C-alpha cells in the first residue's frame, strides 16, 4: 500500500526553520499499531494523520461515525505514542489541505479524540489555530526538577503545573542558557517542561523539553502556548501577544487569549512551508 506524505516546517516562513511535521492523508483509518510504526519510521516529533469525516467508520464494527460539525478527524503521533494535542502538526495539516489538496474553504474544522473540535482558518497572519486554554495552577517546582534543568530557584518568578510544568525565569538570556541534564529530567515528569521569560523583542520567549517521550527539546510547541498564553496575558494585562520559541531552529507565533467562556481559548497564528512530498510504502 502506498500513502502520500508531506513534510512541512510549521511556524516558519523558511525551510529548515520552525518545527517539522509529517502529514499523511488517509482514505480510512488504519490500525493504530501501523500508524505508530509509520510515526516511528518518520522519526519526527509528530506525524499527523487525517481522514475526511464522510469516510470515517468504526474500525471494529464498520459503522459510520457521525461528526457533522467537523470536516476531518485528526490524530497526532510521536515516534513512541499518540498525543492529546499538537499545534505545529495541526498547522502543517491545514497547510497541506489549503496548499496541496485544494481545500477551497477558508476554514477547516478538525475533530480530535481528546481536544474536541479545533477550528483552523487562513488569516492575515498565516494560518490561525483555535485551541483550548490550559492555564497552569501555581505549584512549587521540585528541587530535583530544577537541578535537572540547571535552574536556580532564585531565578523563578512563578512555577505551576498544567499538563506541563511552567517555570518562569527573569530574562530571555536565562531561558536561552538553560542546559538540561536530559537523563535526569526524563523520569521526573510524565510529560513536558516549559521554561519562559519576557522577550527582548517579543512579549515572551520559551523553550520546551520532553525527554520522557524521546524528544529532548521540541523546536516550536503550539500546545505549550495553551499554557503560556493565559499566564502572560494575565501578567502583561493584554490578550494579544507575540511569542518566540528560542530553540535552535526557532519559531514565531502571534497569539491571543479569548475569554468569552470560563475555560477560554487560545488563538495562535503562524506561517508554514513545504519541505517535501512523496509516497511511503507500508
């Protein structure tokens, strides 16, 4: 069986920037074990798969799944597991639909298994994602976590926990200087660690580490901004924010906190660029 594959650099205007994701459109869902094997073979932080909702059926019963509000069902896999939410691979998937598969509407609604409906639109700022907010609740970071990061507790202005740890430092230079001991960091938390600070030219900067799942540092992490944006919106007293993830590849996002309901939503926008397209044989 041959499948089309696209590799897209998300949250970047230039090839070799931002965060690369593989995108594989499917006619129907394949067994989960095969999806996971493809993602492991790709060896990127995420591989996204999507199926048009009109083609969806239950793999066990064959019954058609009724998702009238969504255009596609979307899933994301790292080389080792399926994730609950991924920003850059969602942006990459939308880019493929808009630019390569001739999706002729300005909006795409993705149905996801754990994050609900995600709306993506073309905007003046590129491609804009509408994601759930995940504010961090204040919590003291364990000493072992700080030691593994090489961070002095006196540098912290806030520490909190959502899905990921959120550690707020004093300056962009401190964020850039963080040099984790990844072997020590990996067993300390079952997901990721965000370090952030005010930016020199952006409202805030960040880095994201997830060694427990084999990704020492993720280049640009949309899902982390679901936690970052609520924090910085409150601290800076403004809902529209500019952000930069200061990894080696780097990436820029324009973000907005929407507070029309209790849970809140985070809008994040960025560019994307195609690196490759071809076929895989499975």
